[in-house]
């Protein structure tokens, strides 16, 4: 990600292989919201976290896209997404998605509605810093 950040900074400041310019404002200040005096650029780490958290949400809500089906078949295999554990053989992408579960779990809640779609095995309880289903 640092390479991507460096390339973005170089582009916006007009740097090239032959010509380097003085960066007169810190990149973190440029990434502030416009109403806070910045230019509204996005930090690559925050953008990546948002994308990975979105993928977590898709796995929880059961979006029926091709990506969801592939991840479910390869990694989840009948478990609930919040209960999956990382294995050494898992891809870097999958391990990153599993790390983002913690971010998503902080904001999760269960909406009961009329009760027809509520199952006790899917009610989430946080114990010993691990998210797992209640029994």
C-alpha cells in the first residue's frame, strides 16, 4: 500500500523520474474532508478497509453473486461466516477479509421483525474476544 500511496502523492504533486517537487502540505492534511480544510483525497488503507468490510457484509447477508458463491464454497463450507477460522493454506485476501470481521462485528445487531426469519443459531454473542453463534 505504501507504493500506491507514494505513486498517488507523486502524481498529485507532479513528481516524475526526472523531476521531484517539494511537497509543501502533508498528505494527511490533503486527505481531510473538504469542509475540514483538506482536498478530500482518500487514504488507501481506509479505502481498502471499507472494501474488505463490504465483502464481509456480503458474506453475512447472503448476496447471491458469483464472488459470494465462490467464497462460500471454498472457505465457509456450511459454517456461518462469523465463525470461520483462518487456515495457513488460505489466501491472503481471505485472511484480510477475516480480519475485517472485527470491524463489522462492532456495528452488527439483530433485527427481530416479526420473528419468522430469526434463528437462535445465528444470534451473535461475543465471548473471550471471539465472535461465535449462541447455542
